C-alpha cells in the first residue's frame, strides 16, 4: 500500500486494476487529495499515459506540486470543483478521457490536520470548507439556518433520529451566544444524544453539516453524468464512496445508465428510446479486505463501484 502522510489511498490495487483499460490512456482523477491514486495510475501507464487531477483544496494542490516533478507533463494537477469537470478537460485541450475516478469524502489530512473542524474529536473553529475560498462555512450554517432547516439537513444528510431535538438545542444555545467551535457544538449535541447513541449522533451531525457546506451530493450527481459524457467508448468510471447517501446515488446512477432509464438528457417529445450508456463491471460494490481495514481503519466504510461506457 502507498502510505502517505497526507492520506493513505483506499482500495488502491482494486481501483487501478478495474479502472485502467489502456496503458497509454488519459485518466481523470476528480479528487486528487494526497495523490495516492493519481500516482498509482501513472505508475501503471506507459510514458505516454497522462493523469489530469482536480481538487478544490489548496493544500491538496501543494501536495500535487511535490510529486509533479517525478512525472513531468504526464501529470496535471489543477484547482477545480469536479462539477466543472467538462470545462476543465476541454480547457486542457482534451475532448475525451479513458477513465474517471472519484474518491469521495474527506482526506485524512483534512480530517486530522487541516484545523478546519471536520472532526468531532478535535476542538477547532467551525469551518468544514474543502474549498477555503468559498464563503459558506459550518459557522454560518450553525448560527444562521432556521431550526426547521437545520433539522431537515440533519435528517436528510445525517439520517439522525434526534434531528429535531438537536436543531432546537442549537438554536437555544446560539440565542445565548454564537457557536464558534466544534467543541461547543459537541457539548450541545451531548445534551440531546446520550449513552450508546452519542458517537453515532456526533458523526451523523458532523457529516450532515459537511455535506451542506460543500454541496457534496449535488456536486456528485452533476458530475457523474458529465463524466460519462467525457468517457471514450470502453472507458471506465470508478467511484469510491464512504456512506450510504453517496453510495445510493452512485448505485442508482449506474443502474439507470446501464438499463437506459436516464431520460434527463433526452427531449421528452423525442421518439428516441433510451439506450444503455454503461455496463456494470462491479455488480456488488468492492469493499476493503480485513487486512486493509486493520492497516487503515478509515477504509472500513469504503465501497468501490465501477462501470464501463458502452453507448
Ligand atoms: C478522500 S480524498 C481523495 C484521496 C486521494 N484519492 C488520495 O489517494 O490521496 C477526497 C478529496 O476530494 C476533494 N474534493 C471534495 N469535493 C470535491 C469537489 N467537489 N471537487 C474537487 N475535489 C473535491 C477533497 O478536497 C479531498 O482532497
């Protein structure tokens, strides 16, 4: 396994063996992070194969700078949101790619060392922005969203059963003084969720706020469809997800695209019948081995799904 201080890549061998179909191909890594997957892709390609990698986080781009020297013009790392994936690929003069990888969620660096309040185990400023140039952050959401909206987010993005009570406790607390840190937020949640449910509730509420801050599910939905458009026939789309909301989106998308049920791009008045655009390579998601989970506990919830463009 390529261990890296910034982030240890998850399901690395499995991803590379299922994603790569051409040793001289062009691959898009939509979530560069510490570059573990990008490097493994480049190492498996011949010296004409290329990787174009994106990340919204400036700190990930700095990691990119460190490894660029080893690969020359075979590696492009650029700051971009993957919802703009088509624009970026075209900007760099490419029209199609041979594979696209999304490794969703946060990097270990973001969680443990970025000091941006992603973890409920650390007491940091409420931030949770992956892209530090965007305005909306966790502090804004926690201190200004209405009680109903907070409850809706906790329910929708955290599937938290105490959503309403936690939202109420947050509004009561912020009426006394603004909530500034993850530590303060944890104390508020602790008043509602106790005992064996506490850790799960903390994880769910933090996940929900992070999804809302970074518009994660919306970005994913938009970019999956664009990624399929970008693929050459025979090219593959690989997605590693870390929680059920992400995996549901990917699973549903793959199913629709492989049965031809996706109508979003079709003219409703058209006579044309929907055609299957993808063939499933993984019928069931691939999960990490026991050994990988032991070595890298953060991999435990990972699920890899891969599909190939046929249409
Ligand atoms: C799990 S990490 C990727 C780790 C990487 N595969 C590696 O091996 O180091 C996810 C990365 O995706 C980035 N990210 C999240 N949402 C993004 C988006 N909408 N556009 C581009 N990058 C995004 C995060 O900043 C983070 O660095």
